[in-house]
C-alpha cells in the first residue's frame, strides 16, 4: 500500500494523473495508516512515553503528537467528552473519620 511513504504528488507525477485522482484512489489506505499510527501513539502515551519520544518513533513533530492526543482524548466517535469527571480517591486517608 502506501507504507513506502511515497507522496501523493510523486505518484500522480509518475502516473501522469492529477493528485486528486491519487488522493481518491488511496483514501482508504491513507485512513488506515492514520488509524494505525494513532493507535500506536495512544499505546505509547498510555505506556508513559513522552510526546517527544512518541514523535521520534512515529515520525511526527511533538505538536503533531499533541494534536493527535488531544483529538483522541477529547472525542470518542465524534461525541465530546467534555463532561467527563474522573473519580477521585483520597488514598492517603485510610479509614480516618470523615
């Protein structure tokens, strides 16, 4: 597929077609690659890698990694999670009177 990182414009030039045709022809493959990349970014993030380490591994800039993580953590299936409130525990107050 497009794992070789050949640019759409290079493919279009080699095939003597417009880049719009190449983008249309390769849309599913590019979306799949982005999903795989985003899954790897999330997995590394959950393993406590820094954004810089993730960027080095996947070949994006640190701001690009931040944008992907913000998108992943703020939306799920297009629905906003802004109302999410994590459960907080007072682990240091072990059985003391409340």
